[in-house]
C-alpha cells in the first residue's frame, strides 16, 4: 500500500498552554513494497509520524492516505480494524505487550482479533515462531519465562501473524545482541522481498545503509531530507547540520580520503567500500 | 504547572498547612457576608497566582456530579415551615435554596483552594513538606522518612505508569483490540491485555529502582541531608498572619 501524508500537522494537547507540535506540516510519500527508513534525533517526530499510519494518532490538520483509506482529524474511531489489520506495528520494546499464558495464545491474539479462525491463527502461530527463529517447543511456554531477546521475537511474531501488508518497526533491534540484530533485520528484508512494505525507525545508520531503499530524515517535526541512502548520506547540508551521522563504512572512507584515496561519492556499505578500495589499489 | 508568582514562592509547608486550615474555616461561614468574604479572598489568591481562571474551573469538572447531587439533595430535602412546592417527601423552600447555594459555594471554595495548592506546588515539594510536618512524630518511632520516601516514589511512578499504559494500549490497539466496544463483559475483558503487561512492567521498574538505589548506597534512617532545602521566609509568616486575620473577620461577620 502506498502511504501519502498531505500537509499533516499534529499538535500534542491542542487545547493546553503546554501544547507542542509533534508534526509540522509534513508532506511525504512512502512507496509501496519498498523498505523505507525514518531517521532523526530523539523527539524529532519519527514515532508521531508512524502512529498516524494506523490511526493511533490522528492529524490535527491535513490528511494521511493509506491505500484506499483517508485519515483526517474527523476520522471515527470505529471501523479501524481493517486498516490496522493491514498495517502491522512493532513498537519499541514490544516485549512489554505480551500478556497471555502461553506464547502460542499470545501470537494468536492479533489474528483472532482481526477475525481469523482459531485453526488458521494456530497454524499462523506455528509458521511465525519458526519465521522469527524460535523453536516450536516454545509455543507451550509462558512468554514471561523467556529471555528478553526471545520475548522480542515472540512479540514480533505476534504482529506478523495477522499477515499485514505494511509493517512498521519502531527500533525493533534496540538492545538485541549483534547476531540477533542481523537475523531480525534479515527477516524484515526477506518479508519486503516477498512483497510487503517495510517502514523502519532506527538510530542505526548501518541498518539504513544495508537494508533501506528510501530514507526520510526528520528534525523538529519536519522532514529535512529524503532520498536513497546513498543520496542522503552524501548530503553535505544534512551532515553538517548534525541531523544524521554516517554509517561505519562511510566514516572509514572519509578517513581514507584524508590519505591518498579519493571517493566521488561516499560508499555506505561494507561491499561498496571494499570494491572501491580494491579498484583504487589496483588502479594505481 | 510552571510559574513564578507570589503563591509559587511561598514555602510549600506553609501552603500545605494553610490550605488545610482554610478548608477548616470554610465551615465557620454561615451567612451571605461570610461566604462572600471567603469567595473574594479565594478569587484574590487566584489572581495572585497569575494562573488562568480556566484551570480552576476545569478542576470543578470531575466533581460536577457530586456537587449537583449534594446541591439537589439539600434543595429538596430541607424541611421547612413555608414550602413553596411540595411533592411527597420532596419540599422546595426558600431555606432549602439558600442552604444549597451555600453548599455550592463551599464546594467551589474548597476545590479552588486545593487546585491552587496542586497547581503551584510540585508533587515533590508536597511530599517534602509532609515529611517536614510529620517530623515531630519521630519521637514516637513513627517512620517519617520512610513514609515520605514511599510517597515521593509513588508520586514519581504516576507519570511513568500513565506513559506505560498509553504505550501498551497503543500496542494492543495495533493488534486489533477495540476499547470501549461491545457489551460490558467484553469491555472488561479488553482490559486484561493492558493490566497484565502493566503489572509486569511496574514490578520490573520497581525492582530496577530498588537495585539502582541500593547500588548508589541508599540507606534509610538518620543523618540524610536534604538536596532541596525548605526555607521559611518573611512572606510565609505574613501569609500565616493573613490567615489569622481572616479567621478573626470571619468570626465577627458570621451569624450566631
């Protein structure tokens, strides 16, 4: 589903003197079936932005178009289920949403709310637990007996189980070990290859460089940069403005360019970097 | 609420005691003059605080039904020699209406004054002043510091738990829970997915807090110095004297 923000402004506590703008006249298009990363400092409005996509927040003015649904300030709270079924959302530290007495029931909770039959939900739970890299034996355990990383995977499985077309991820790998992080990010990339739209909020620039097709840079409730990762990370204005930092490979290349190497465009992934270095060494 | 007027600057202990004292003397008023006098005084205090009157009116809102119920009760159930209107046990009379008007003013006074306290005093100041006021009880081995600590931790947890609740509600909404839809049983059931995670996370927050305090060497009991010192100043003494004067005036103009 294509997602379009049209002049969306969101004010927190609109009728209060302590009101603050969460989003300030944001217009942006998030392409269908692409992997879009949203980056920006804490408090820049990333979470506020994605909360609009499944109508957890509604715009104070402007509109959000998600597929064939339009969300405005007048949107009713009823009948949001079809929208929320299509837009899955993995929150920050999603393990805090677990509550059932077994992992299986917890994964089945979402699908059954969206009207899936019990057998279908069950088989979906079996598929999903494997997809997130856990053994089926965990299905019978209490989610509270698992480790933090395992709980995270169960929570992600619970969101994926309703088979959403669009998946929003709010820092899904925060606090995971490096191996787990790679596995989880690989899973999301795989889901995108299978034809889903992925929206990822992250502070990890290497994830952006490695996985994203598009990047949106936010600052103070506004969108200050848009484009492919390579475009965004080569944008002088964003870098000097302190609105983003470079991925490891690009930083390495920057240091190299102080010696005898020259890069027309900063390589942002490890692969790009190594090819560039190889070429330049052989070329000399 | 942040602010910087005279009322904000008063010593929280004084403000706390004065508020309770004032709620006490509200009950001395028994005629138009005394109620009017108190109302004027409260409005003057509100003016001194430089806070918009709207916030005080908002404070009335949650009490609306209680006030309405009490006022109606007084209005229709006050026995009278000269009823204007009579229906079974219900009596409407001039006395009843006057008394219910008094009750209404009394509610407004008490709510305005306590709103004034809570708007101009931070929760931490309130718990500090409770500790300071209860200090004499130490003589009878009453655990004042522990109680004050419990109080400030509890107050600290309120915004934390509100945040946590909205977060969990959003997460479950995204998984298709509809709060406030369906019959009563279904509605109650829809709160299970919030309550369990909320309990789990409050226990873990409490556990983390305990460990953090212990690892920073927290020990309760004697000899802890204070980070926030409360200082009693001239203006606090003046405020106390004003209260005594008000009590005096009140005693003069009330009817016996």
